[in-house]
C-alpha cells in the first residue's frame, strides 16, 4: 500500500512541476486508484501486485468512497459560497445601475438580505417624524442603505445647540429648516434615493393621510402629543411604527404593529406622564452619541421590517444604558382596553 501512496505523491509532484491544473493532478491519482482497485478485483489472491498493494480490495474501495464524500462536501460548500456571493436573479441592470450594484454589494451578499431584500428597500417608502437627535442617524443610514423614498417631517430649524448630537446638520445650516438640511445631507450621501421634506408639524388634520402614503414610520419626536398622534395614524393605516426615546444616558426602542400581534405605543404608555416627570433633553440633558446609538438601531429595525430579515423588536422593548454599558429587553403585551388598538376600537389578532 505504501508503494501506491509513493506513486501518487510522485504523480502529484510531476503535475506541479509541469504546471498541470489541480483537477488534472487529482484525475491522475484517480486513474491510479482505479487501476489498483481493478487489479485487486481481477488478479488472484496470491498475485505479487495484490500483495504489494494491500491484498484486499475492500480497503481501496473505502478510500475511494471517503474521497468521493470529501469531494462532494467541498463541491457543496463552493456552491453555497457562490450563491451567497452572487447577486440574486432579481437584481439586474433594469432594477439597479452598475453604481448601485456596487454601492449595495455588502447588502446583496448577506444571506438575509440579498438582491430581493435590496429590491424591497428600493421599493419601500419610509416616513421619519422628527429630524433631530434620533432622526439624524436614522435618516442618514436609511438613505445609505438604499431605501427608495424617505419622507421627513419637522417644523423646526437648525440651532447651534442641536449640533452636539444631531449629526445630519452642519454648522453652516444654522437657521435652515431641519427637513431641508436633512434632505441636502441625504442626497449628498446617496443621490439614488427620493427625499420628501415636509416642513411642518404633524397635525391631527393631515397625520392619517400622510402616514397612509408610507410603508413604515419611524418616530423620533420628543413629546407625547406627537407620539400618540403618530401611533393612532399608524394603527389606523396598518403601518408598522418604530419608536425611540432618550433621556440623559438611557435610550429605548421598539417596533409597534398590532396587525402582527404586537402592542401599539399606547398599550405600553396609556397616558402621558405628569409635567416634570419626563423632562425634555433641553431640561435634563443628553449625552451626544446616545441618539446616534438608538437612531442607528431604529434604522436597523427598519431594514429588518422591510426585508423580513431576522426578528424585529415586535412585542419587545430594548433598553440601553450608555452610562454603564448595559442593555436589556422587556416583553410588551397588548391591552384589551387600549383606546387605539384594543377593546371597542379593534379586534385582537388570533
């Protein structure tokens, strides 16, 4: 048997010296194996060649079977790797330009996103309420990710005190409407997205109509009146709502979508806290990078909701404590007596 392995090594070495492809070298060794196995099957038991190569054909058959299994395993791995690295069939020049394909390549190679997921993002319409601390990173990352249409609602203007945390705005944009400042930054980041600025405060008169035009809403506002209004409009339109909030060193976020069985915002917060119990960032302060952390997490949840990747934070709230580097999740449940999504206002999902 040792003689066969020596001959195989010599053949492999000759192939290397001659520059033969690896497949050709394995083919030569395969021919050698077939010749040895054939000799064992044809020659009598006492033949010197059989005695010099292991006597029994069973061992050589086992070696050949093991080699076939290894080759099949490697071929399967290569096939899976090729599928992961190649764009999905749905991605074509008709859907994406060459520049877009290159820009979103890191998404397309992700198994959970792929070409189909990137196509879903290009077709998606996302409304972001608030272009402040939470809206800033969320808007930038939604634009960078290739979300096709992004609406942004805010009636405020850029102020010097915003720049400590609202990274979408620049110093030379002070005094400009935040929605226009955000639009400029988003288009500079990704000219392939459509940005719709709404330079006004969301009101009872237009909230339902505006929300109904979008597939997903992100709420980064800092007052309960607007949060309740956005929640009501989302429940009425059946649109998922990603809501984030901040206070000093702590942030939280969740995905509210009663149609999928999760609670709505008012299930969790039935009433606005009494005056003074929930001070604004201007009153209590907030560490600058914290909105970036929570706002970016909101963008990640948006990508997951749009593409169907992973498990979105539905029925859960993620709480992040930046001061001590801790995070935890708590379970959220619907309330039958919720005036927005439960009781007489709607039926609980089965």
